[in-house]
C-alpha cells in the first residue's frame, strides 16, 4: 500500500467560488484520515470520491473557522448516511464543547459515538498508534493553540526471498513471520542462517507532516526531520514578513528554510492570503532556498513516497 | 423598486456536489434579507454576486443543520471583510447560545454587533418593520420549533398626476406628500379636489412567503393568503405521505393544496428528498391541483410581482 494525500482545500480565511478552506484527506496503510475541516469539506470529499464511511479519525489543527466550520455538517451527514462506527476527533481543548453544544441545539442525534481527544500539550506527543501507523502532534505557534500532525508508517516487514528460503525445507510457513521481522533462522544442526540472506529490505515506510497555521518555528525541525512530504503554510511572501509575524503566519521563504533544515523530500505550500492571485510567486520565492517546492492542486491525489 | 428572490440552495439534509442546502436571498424595497443559511451559503452568495455588506437581517427557520450550519462561517467572513454595521439574526431560541459558543471557542472577534431576535411564539407575529416592509413569522409544524417568514411591502405612495396637478398653481411641492398618501386637496375657495383626480393608483405592493420544513398545515393559509409568491417545501411525493408525516414534511400535492387554498400567485417547491433525481415529478404532481407551480432554479433571480 502506498500513501496518498488529497488536498481538498488550501485557501486561507474566506471560502471563494473556486477555492476551499483547509482540509486534507490522507490515505496511509489503508487508514483514511481527515486533516482539518473548513466549511464545505464534505462537498470536497464528495468531489474527491472519498467514501465518508472509511474516515474514522479526524485531526483538527486549531479552532479557527477556516479549519473547523465544516465539522458539524460532516458529522450530521455521517448520521444521515447511517454511520454506526465511532468517529475519533483530535483537536484543541474546547472542540468537544463546541460540537456538543451545536449537536444539542440542532437536535443532531448522532447514533454513533464521537470520541473526543482534546489536546493541550505544548510538547510533541503520540496521539494515535496502531500496528502500522503512528500519528504525533507538531506543536505550532499561532494566535491560538495549534498543532500540526505527523503521520508515519511504522517500519514494514522485510520481503521473503523465496528462492533462497526454498533451499531449506526446515523453514516452514509458520516461520515466515519471524523472518519478516528480521530474525535469523537456526537450522536443527545449529547453523545460523542470517536474516539478510533469506529476506530483502522492506518497502520504505513513508511519512507526511502537516504544518497548519504557524509563525516561523525552528523547533519543529527535529520533529519533521526527513519526512517524505511536508505541507507547510505560506500565507505571505517574505516582503510581508512583519504582517506574517503579526498574524501568526509564515512566509514562503521561511517555509522553504524549514524544509531545507529538516531535509524533507518535498514541500507543498498552502494557506495563501487572498491578496495573491498568481500563486507562482510563492514557489518562485521558496525554490531559491528549497528546490523541491510545489503548489497544492486541489482534489488531485499526491503519492507520498 | 421591484422585489427579487434568489434561491441559493434548496436541497434537503446533505449538500452534494451540484446542490446546496436551504438558503435564499431576498431583495425587497432596497432591503437585502438572507433566509436560512445552510453550509456553503457564503459561497452561493458569491456566485449570486450578492454584496455581503448589504445583508443586515438574517431569518433562520429552524435549528437543523441544513438550514443554519453556514451561519458561523458567514459571520466570520463579515468580520474579515471589515463589517462594522450590526447584523440582526432572527431564529429559534438557542441560536444565540449556539453562535456565541462557537464565536468564543473559535476566537471570532466580531468587531460589529450581532443582534439576536430569539423566537418562541407559536402565533404569527410581526418581527421586523420599517417604513416600507413588514416581516411576520409563519408558525410551522416540524420536528423542532420552526417558523416560515412572510415578507410584505407596505402600501406604496400614489403616483402624482402632474398633468392634472399643474392646472392648480395653489398646489405646491410641499403638498405632494399628502397627495401621495391619498389625501384630498382643499383649494382656498373651499372647493375640494378629490385625490383620485390628482393621483394615480400606486404600484402594487408585493409579498413573499417562505415556508420551510413543515407538515401539511392549513393554519398557515390565512397568514399567507394572496401572496404573490409562495415557496413551500415538498420533500416527498404523495405516495410517501406517511413518511412525510413521520419526518415532519409535506408532499408536493399538499403544498399545492396550500397554494390553492391561500390563492397565491405562484408556488415554488423545494427541499426535495435526495431519493428523487428527476425533479419534474414534483411539479407534475402539484400542477394537478395548482397549475402555477414551479421548480426552483438555483442562483437565478425570480421577480416577485
């Protein structure tokens, strides 16, 4: 399984006719994650042909409207579509009060459990983990409490080298599990078959870092080091650095500096201020520092590799 | 000034790629009213090229998500667009708690006043009035407290018949006001000039009734009697009458009966269940009872006359 990121919306503040506020759909190891949920996200999910029922985990970076106003409608639609499985929502303290107040006053009987995971730590922490994936917070510096999220595939099983294995009748199917995990095989005469002779390297585990609204923040570099794809906000160009600082945002140049320092594979910019119409100015500025910088393309899945 | 209704969205429950939940933009006597505000309404307003700053009054029928989930985002956008004038919101008790909770938790500093007019009466009442317009509630019967809204232009000034007036030098400009209001003119010799010889009938005052989610309800007939345009929900066809009753909705046939009993000029149906794809079945059923029945056309202004 490869990992795919579909950016559903990436504009800042105000939705327009042709662009949507922040929301992303991440498929990784057959898990389906929604990251942020601005107004209109459920329609963008439909356009992306994403199956609502597959989403079990929603990660909200911060409680500004352009990152969360699509949540009540999405949850209400889950109900109307007959959902029964729980939905897990990760986000800042307060998200539960907001949603439950809305659900109570709008008579939204959910029919399935909404499990809230409210966050208030200022340190990076693992907030989700299963056999294949780990999700950690990336504490950011915005006007309100805000986290980015780091999605990492765990190390994968080594591939069995069947041509080699078949030479040893002693190795049975039930031994494959240990081989995939890297263990050597000891023959009955005590001879040790080194794992690397029986298996090949595993498929690379990929990682994706989502860095929502934040000021330039070098403390995130060790957390996101070496990720395959980094989405980082770049609300302004660097000539508006003061405005960026004041409003709690980053410039394209700064986002590129973060990408370079962290040695990421690829940088995708987003959350551009509505004052810019030709978005190529962002990549132009950022590529001076980090060549592998790209603009987001809504609804077009990007393979993370 | 004529009155124009722009239906921004009319589908029920779940927004889709091609249709939006309930919201309408009504221009009447240079007032600009928003009626209901499902998710995505602000984008629909942009598509309709409506100027956000002109909207000073928002009327919400009931607190189901498909009629109000667009409000938080719209208010937040008002702020980002620099609004300073107050916005008046009319809706069921609870709307203030819902919106203020959201604004507090999402750090939405409004910068302008939001004036709440919470409704809980089960009788029709005038909730807005100025020199030219009157808005009343139309109590409906849904699963939750719900009102339709009746918008009425007040009787207009009579038109001056200048050809006739100019024959009497005694009539001065300052007398025109009384003439327009229908008063006779008394000449200095005591001779009474009847108003109808000096003026012509005023332009007809128009009216529009918005009847959101409701069961078939004959008690609304006297309230909406003779309106020029009636929008009435018709979620189901009449073969699903039991389903309509159970869910608090009306059938197309029933909406047509209401229109006929009330002697309205024109009926526009809406709020169709997503189970119907060919909407012409609704007008087909309704026209058997009330010929002047039409389907809504999103974003296409309808003149109310």
